[in-house]
C-alpha cells in the first residue's frame, strides 16, 4: 500500500464523487458512445488501484473493487466473512476508513 490512511480515504472519496457525478451527467445527457470523461475516471481508478497494490481474488477482484462496485462504497452487502486466528469473524466495511483498516490488518503482510 503506497497510501497512508488519510490519503487512501481522500482518494477513494474522490473516486466516489467522480463516479456519482458521471452517473448524474449521463442520466441527464443520455449514454454517449464517445464519453471521454468516463475514460479519465477509469484511468483514475486504475491508478488508485495500482497504488494500493492489492491481490486479486477470483470472485470479485480486489477488496477495493468489491468495496466500490459490489457494495456501492459500503452502502449494501458490505460484510466480509473471514477466519481470524481460527475463529469465525464478520467484518462490516461501511466506508473507506473501514476498508483501509481491513486491508492493513488482513491483507497486507508485513
């Protein structure tokens, strides 16, 4: 992970705002085949994802992919079921800070 907690939160929140604004614009204008801002937003996400250096899971990509796309930034189905020290544990990821804490504790090996 190349970000500290505050940077990670800032950049994930920036991506969230960009994605929501794009959705609102497309709702008004209609879907455009040549939508250049969509390419910029996708490139921003790729850079964000690359900087996190997360391993992909065959089911949903990285935990960042899961958080952004599967849970809509922690608004639904935001539960991760893991085994921690031999015990079953459920972790709720409600926001970017929760995701950062989860990544640092469970995904990044020191």
